[in-house]
C-alpha cells in the first residue's frame, strides 16, 4: 500500500520513465535468464545485436505512451513482429507491447482506438502464428496463444479504465452543473425575497406617509382654530406611524438572525384588516364604501395578503394624487378567484384647475407639462398579481376617476409572500 502511494505521488513523466526502465530491464534480463544454458536458433547477438535492440526499443518507447499512444503501439507491435519472425528466443519480450495496448485503449479516443487495437492484434496474431508454424516442440506454441490472449486482455483492461474515467468525468460535470443550478436557484430565491421585502416596504411606508401627510396638513390648518380636531389628527398620525413600524418589523424580521425573538412583530396583514384600512382612509378625508362578499371557505394567506396590499396601494394613490373623494372597494371571492375592484370618483376640480390624474403620467404624455415622475405603485400591484398567477388592470373610467381591477386565483401557482 505504501509503495502504491509513493508511486501515485510521482509526477507522470517520472512514472512513465520508471515503467519504461522496468519493462526494458525485465524484457532483456528475463529473456537472457529464460534461455540461459539452452541452444537457441538465433541468439540475441545475431544481426548486430538486433535482438537486444528490439527488446530495448519496445520497452523504451513506453516513455512517451501517454503523449503518442498510437505511434507507441505501432512501434512496439512492429518490434514484436520482427523479433518473432526472425526466430529470436522467446521470453517476456511482450511486456512493452501489452503496456502499449493498454495505453492505446485507456488514453485513446474510444471507438477509433479500439478499432486500431483490434486490427493490430489481428495482424500480430497472424504474424506470430506464421512465425511459429514450424516451432518445436509443438507444445511451445502455447506461448503464442498466451500472447494473443494477453494482448486482448490488455486492450480490454484499458477500455474498462477509459470507460470508468468517462463515467467519472460525466458525474463530475453533472455535480458541477447541479451545484451551479443550486447556486442560481439560491440567487433567484434571494432576489425574489429582496423584491418581496422591497414591495412590502414600499406599500407600508407609502401608505403610512400618505396618511401622515394628510393628517399633518389637517393639524397645521386647524391647530389654532379647532385644537380638538388637531388632537385627533395627531392621534391618527401616532396610530398610523405605530402601525407602520410594527409592519416594518414584521417585514424585516426575516433578515434577523435571532429567529426565536418575535417581540414587536405582527402577522402579515390580510383581508381581516380591510375595515381598519378603510377607517384610516376615512380619517384622511376619503369617503370609503366597502362592498364585501363573505367567502365560502377561508382564503389562502398569500391571496389575502396580496389583496390587502392591492387595496392599500390603491387607496394610497387616491390619497396622494386625488385628495378627498369617494372610493368604492369591492371584494368578490368566487369559486376559483378573488375579484377586486377599487374605484374612485376622481379629483373634484375647482374652476380653472387641471384635473388630469397624475397617476397616468407614466401611461400617456402629460398635457400639463408636469415633471412628476410615475411611481412604482401600479407596477408593484401587477407584480403581486403575476406572482400568484393573476392579472391586474388599472386605468381611468369614462365618468371620471380611476379604477383598479385585479383577479387573484384562489389556488395560486406559487407565492413568496
């Protein structure tokens, strides 16, 4: 085990050099030892020591087996054919050939390498059998079949290693792809949560500031003349700001680490708070009329929260852009969807005043030359509907005023609220 660890820690070139040196020594030394004391037809020293040269070449060429597997195999195969065709003595002179075959299958390009190995083994088998046609004793021909079988096994072993490497590489790619997918999903969840928090903060803060602004204006107007009305306006400001702070704590609570500390948090608002929302709007000067139909079954919390925010944003837009007017809020829960309609009668224009609705500044060119920029209110409401698989439409009505219509499925495809 320790020898294997030491071998695996060597650089690849050092491994190949060591393997080539080992094969060369084994081929030369093994052949000499096996035939020591025997009379052979052609000793290794014949033809200018050609036998030694062929054994050394077929072993030394293994040094570059990873870089050029096909040329290494061809060289080792030709050396083996020449060696046995010239009747040099048998021995372990096939070690370099087996290493070349294994490398060709393991580090080649799959099917093409297998075809090359198959053709090479076929040519070698024919050459070895022809060279051994007059071998004596006949039992010695068993070594020819051993070389053929060992060659096939070397190629099969190399193909098995290559297949395992391919499977491992594909598994690694799948793991990396899965990791990237998880990271992308995590980023998408973070972005969606950031968008949800921004939307909730916008709705909460915009509504509270609109109410506070109206009440502050009332306070400034009646402070000296009717202090009791100023006191009521200040109380409304206190209640509105307190409610906004509690909602902000609930919204931003997901960013806190101490999940067990729920002090100061409140549940996300739903349709149960519509009456309270209408009361706050009346205090801001709106004439709010609620038209509610009791649902046959409790609404999903995501649908109820989205409906509350849509109504809240619609009322906020009326407070900010229209002022005192009549607003009708209709909630009609059906079998498949909740229908929402928020309609206002528009600004009660004084003579000589332009009553163009500023909420439409982003939908058509303004004829008043106003530089007011459109807000995110309608876009935010539409995003809420789309998250639940619903739809929203907002625009002016023929008799004047503005209407927001929304449809929220009671079985939404998904929600992050």
